[in-house]
C-alpha cells in the first residue's frame, strides 16, 4: 500500500507533517505496523480475542438504565 501526499507551495513543514500523520492514521497503516511489530503466538491471539469478547459482553450487561 502506497501513500502519496503533495506538499503545497509555501506550506509550513509543521502543517505538512501534521497532514501526513492524519493521513497515516486514516489509512490504518500505523495500526498495522504496530500489530506486526512483534511476533505473537496463535494461542496468544486467540486468548486476546476471547478476553476482548468477554469485556464486550460485560460492558453490554452492566449498562445502567
């Protein structure tokens, strides 16, 4: 996946950098890089998915009226 960004004439470097960071966030590339930063065993992936599911269930049950 390639990301292209054109820097406008007379645009401050800080503004261009800020736009670039937002572009990375929206594309999901930053999240994907973090996900693949370290190897995670398949059993750990399943365990995290199970914990995420349990938290969602608990959060849905504990909503006050």
